[in-house]
C-alpha cells in the first residue's frame, strides 16, 4: 500500500499536475510560437543582409556613379551629361545592365573613346586611369572646353 505522503510528494503527482493543468499546454504553445517568431526574424535578417551585401559590395561602381549624379543634380537640377570612369567601373556598369536586363547602349565618340549610357548620363571610359576611377560629372558645354 502506498502512503498518502509518498503520493503527494512524489513524481507521480508532479507529472499528473503538469499534464492536467492548462498552463502547461499554453506554455508549450507559447514556446512554439516564440520559436516560430525567432525563425521568421532570423530569415528576415538574412534576406536584409543579402540585399545590403549585394548593393554595397557587388555594385560599388553603380553607387559611386550615382553619388556623382546626385551631387551634380543638387547643384544644377538635372543629371550630368558625362562622367569619366575606369575599366573596372565600366565592367561593373556593364554587368549591372546584364543582371537587371536593361538594354546596354554603348557607342564610340568621334575621338575614338568608348561611351555607355547609364541613367541619362553618358559614361566615358578612361583606360589610362585606375580601374576604380570615377571622375567628376560635367556637362556637354564643359566637355568642349576640356582637354582630354
């Protein structure tokens, strides 16, 4: 025969009370919801980091050209006509057009230089500069005055 004290203090009563109490089931459900919430939050952070890494690492040339365009636009209220760039930035812009499936509009100028249009601005290749070179923006009227 089992004594009353052994039943009340033993693990049998503790196990039964856990199974029978509604707070135990609610705690388990709450724990599962927190796990799901943490997983969703981790997935969101992963996607945000991927997006940030793509545009900060892979498209550095695009970001530097846009910076020059924004600076010019603030002072003149229009996109610049020309920006000179190095060969690495040139390749980066070409790859950007291909990845985003935009038409690549490239040509040669009358003096034999390569030109590519990017967002209303003609990019002029300067292979004599460093590969990551992005020059200052300038207008067509200024281009006639410049000596290359």
